[in-house]
């Protein structure tokens, strides 16, 4: 059975099939031409296209002859005189060849770097990238950079120099802002994303080009803004705390001076009265007068603060005003309140100033009749051992003068530990009652 014996509708289907096979073969030839290693596919595609082309060409001519009533030409008769099975075999072989070529091309495209695969890869990047000539004409722009340009400037990347000028002059669409520091330029878009824009000259095959990059730094930028705001708040707190400390030191000094003057005035008055009484009655108690004069001399020599000054109440009031916290776990003995107030003041100062903290935890315990006071600050732990200078050195001197012990720890947190006698009075140069003639 030849093609002449087939009905016309079946011949039309055969013509359509060969037309599609020929078109697919030519498409594979075009794809193989762009891949240097696809020479086999290129040759196979050409052969397949040449084999399917006669049937694809002469069958439509035959249909035209039938419609016009003219007899077919000799070439058409030759094609139509072919056995039908040979035409079917040719179609099957062509389909198999095309299938093999498509599979081969897909493998080569995945394994080789081409201009098309490079563009597809750049479009998948989460960051924007573009390369342009020195005059601003773009040579390569990925889809992310095009989207950023449209959102910020209302136009795609057509001139990189112009876009950079608009970025520097803040010529942006509403809702877009630019934040610059010493090294970086940040572009915030209306959708909330922040892009770090960077432009630098590069050289490709000896030709100078301009590279523009856009990195998504939204999370890092928001953290940076939050850190700036936190630093500003901390700086404000530090200024207030420094002012509070200066005022507190001034108030403490004034109270010390006032208390010393008052005590000195009373003591001198009593001494003068005792001397006057002794002069009037020389037979009086001479030892009592001598003790009174010694007590007055020790008072003049004393440089310690008045132990009756209520520093604890002032300390809590100042801490509350500065939004600082003092937690006390345990009961403070009355005789230790002035000393512990000085210790809390020093630890709170170091915690805010050096550890950026806001709280001091005071824990009191009794051990073998002694009062152990642990003062721990929050915030950042010290970077190394703590040098006792300034306030800590003065605190140690004050504690040791009262017969106590002091230890300073830097790990795992800043901590000061005091061990003092829980009973008796803290001496600031002399005992208030029952003077023994010994200096405290």
C-alpha cells in the first residue's frame, strides 16, 4: 500500500505530523548551535530536518493540485508512490531522534555555563546586581535590581549614572528614604525592606565597567537603629546619673560638714562648761575633764561621715527617680545601714557606668555572728579582673577601718562581698557612748 492508496484526511494528518517533526528538528538545531559541545545534536537535527522536509513540502503541494484539478508533478508522484510503512518508519525514527536530542540538550544546558544560564542564575539571586559601561549604559541587570529601581525611582535600570545621581540627591518616590553613615548608603523602600547600595568600578576583559550591588540588610539595619536608640537612652541615663552622683556627693559633704560642725559645737560647748566648772571648783573630777578634752581632740581629728546620716532613704529616692532598682534580700542591721548605703551607692554606680546595668541585688546573711553582705550588679560581666581604684578603694578602706573584710569578684558577674560584725556600733573616729580612749 502506497500513499496514493491512503484517503485524503489521513494524508492531511500525515502532513501535519511531518510538519511538526521538521519544526522540532530545526528548533533543536538552533539550540545546539548555541552550545559548543552539542555538535552531535546539531548534525542529527539537520539530518532529521532534511529527511522530514520532502514529505512536509510535497504533501501540501499535492493537496493544492487536487483542489485545482491538475495532475501532480513527477516529484509529488515519487513521494506518493512510497510504501506507507516506509513513511511511518521515517516518522517514528524522526520522533525518536528528536526525543534523544531534547534529552541531550537538557543535560548539556545543566552542565555547561551559558549566557542564558548565567542570566537565569542572576535572576534567582536575592540581591540586586547590575553591570554598565562608564557612560551608564547597562550591559547586565538582574530582575531584583530592576524591581528595586522601579520601587525607588519609578523606572527600570536604563542609565546607572542617572540612578546614582538621583540616589545621592534623594530624588526618590514617596515612602522611600536614604540613610548614610561614613561607609554605607541604606535605601528603605515603602515595603519596609532596607537595601545597602554599593557602586564600584570593575574591569572586564580590559574594559572598564561600573558595578552596582544592592544587599538586603533589613534585619541588620533595624537592629542598628534599635542599638542607636538604646545608646541614646543609656547616654541620657548616664548623664542623669552623673548629675545625681555629683549632687549626692555634694549633699553628703554638706551633711557631713553640718553634722561635724554641730557635733563640734556641742562638744566644745560642753568642754568649755566643764573647764569653767573645774576652775570654779578645782576639787572636781579631773579625770572626767581630761576625758572630755581628749574626746574633743579626737572629734577635731576625725574625717569620717556622721553615722546617723540617713543615706539609705536618699539612695532609694534617687534610684527611683533614675529608673534604677535596688533589691534587698534580708534585714540590714541598724549599725550597718550607713556603711551598706555607701557600698550600694558604689556598686550601683559601677553597674550603670561599666556594665550598662540597672539593678543591684543586696543579699544579707548571718554566719558565726557576722553579717555577710553580697552586692551583685546586673548587666554585662567584666572583661577581666577588677582594679580597685577610686570608690572601691575608699570603700575597702572604710570597711577595714571598722574591722571588716571586703572581696571583689568579676566572674560570673560584678560582685562585692562584705563581712562585718552585726553587733555594736560602727566607729567614725570614736564611739558615741562609753569613750574608751581608742581611735576607731
